[in-house]
């Protein structure tokens, strides 16, 4: 799964990496957790510019009676996303990029009660995008919430000793296709949802400071 991640790059770097023109004020974040607002990239149509947008992390399907489902839908399995009622509509029509530059996962340590957190990022330290889906939901009072989820896939060789799942990291050459609302064939989109190449990633153990979502500083990504 993917339950914590980072986005610590400046607005200038994010704007350049994702070809955006409406992102100006971004605070570095080292411990992003579910139910928080997260930076995503949307593209309303093929002819429109990409838009940076803050969405609620935890997808609320348009048909949900209340927002309680969000906490259970922070991730969607790539293998079944096209069929699951909570995700299939968004998979066809409402895909997004979730902006990140690293993520955490925890490993159970032998003879220890507390799990060891590890930090995963690209070897070059550049920002990247998780494959995401987004939805718009309205409650009985008319309040609208736009929310998102992060897709996961099987682990690559780097990730596997820690966990059997990892977030889908999209290659930049595939951003346009993923954001294209007119691309609706599941078999085409599924080709993008594979483990990221092991040789292009690195990982290392970090402090248990990351265990608390309220700890949001560079200390979280320091190697121990």
C-alpha cells in the first residue's frame, strides 16, 4: 500500500517537472498522510493546460452516502481498479497525477515490536507522479469535496523485502496518456500500471519520527 509520502520540492521545480502554470506557493512536506490535502495534476481536456490542484487524499465515490468511505479508499489496486464499483468510473474518466518525491513503508523487525520505517525515492532525487484517480462528491447540504486515491501494484525487487505492494510511479512519457480523458480502454491504461524499475530507485531506513503524522520536518527522511 501507500500510506505516507513526501513532496518537498519547490514550486519552481514542480512547475517545470509537470508543465504547470498555476502553482506558486508550495510548502515542503515530509510526512503526508491520508485525509490531508495533497497536490495533484489534472487536465480537463487534451487541449487544456495541466492544472495543479489540492485534493482530499481518500476517495469519496460520487454515489457515497457520506464521506466515511474516504479513509478506506486511500489506495486502489491496479489489478482490479477497472472493475471495482468505487473506482471504475474514475479509472475511465478522472485520472490524475499525485505529485511526490518519495514514500515510506514499514518492515517488521525480528524479535521487535516496533516496525522499522524505510524511505523510498528515485535515485536522481527528482519529483515523480503516482498514478491517481479523482472524484467529485456532494453532500446533502450541497458542499462539494474533490478527492483522490493512489494506485498500487506488486512490489519491485527493491521494495519486496519490505512490503509486497508499492505505489504505481508513472514514467513522465506516460503522463499525457494517463491524463487524457478520452483514453478509456482499460487494456491500454493497464499497460502503464507496473512496478517502477528497481535500478532507478533507492531506499534506506529512517527514524521512527515519521510514525507520527504531526512530525513533518526533514528529520523524517534522514538516514539512520
